C-alpha cells in the first residue's frame, strides 16, 4: 500500500500543473509512481523531465538503455522497474535469453562487448565505484555522450528504485504479468 495518496487524473492541482498531460497524449493512464509524486506537482514536473529525455531523446541505442534499467532493477530489488521496463526492453530488442541470463551476464555468452561494458558500468554505478578505466572503456565503445547517458540512466533508475520503495508504491495490476520471470 502506498504511503501517500495516489493522485487521481482529475485532481485540480495536478491538472493545473499539467503533470499527467504526457500520459494522456500517449493514450495511457499515469503510472502509480507519478500519481504518488503528483502530491507535489512541481516535483513531478521536474522529476519527469530526465526520464523522458533518457527514454526519448538519448543517442545511445535503446536496447542498451533498457538493458541497463533491467539490471538496475535486479540490483536494487525493484520489481516495479522490472515490471514496467521489461516490455520496453523486449520491444527495443533485448532477447528473452538475455533477460534470463541478466543476473549472470559476466559469464553468459548472450552479451556482446557493448552490452558487457554497459552492464559493468551499471554495476559500478550501483556500487559507487566507477573508475577512470571503466569510464574510458565505456566512452571508447559508446562515445562520451553515450557513456554519460548510460551513467545517467543507471543513476536515475537507482534513485527511482529508492523513491518507489520509500513511498511504498506497488506494481500496478496491468504490469504484474511482466513479473513472471522476476528474479527478486
């Protein structure tokens, strides 16, 4: 059960701030994480900007970005992030076999060089242990912009997992089927 009210679509403060407009434009209801954050509309407006940029305007291959988010979900124990991003990862080209091997990526044959670097970077961000060598390798593979994006993605979703946990946000019914292979 959420620790704060989940703001309904017709809430006057949320409507005035336009916090649910993007969801309406996408033809779907707002997710419960955003309904919880909408208790402070200006916070949600600010908060939503970075994930939107990383999802829709980043230059790094979407498959690599979604693979990073799934690994963050595993590392942080965030079923919510897993349930929401698993279908996005599949749509972006992450394979079912890769998802099944994600926890063992460093010994699996399912991942190529770029994927391994991204996953190593995600784990280093999680451990707050990104080295100059690792960042240099990541930048060598993805370019400086791509390396910064992957670091930002890992960091953003680490923070998101913590917000979800702290606010007690449960996985919505419509995303629960995505948890069939949840490793947590």
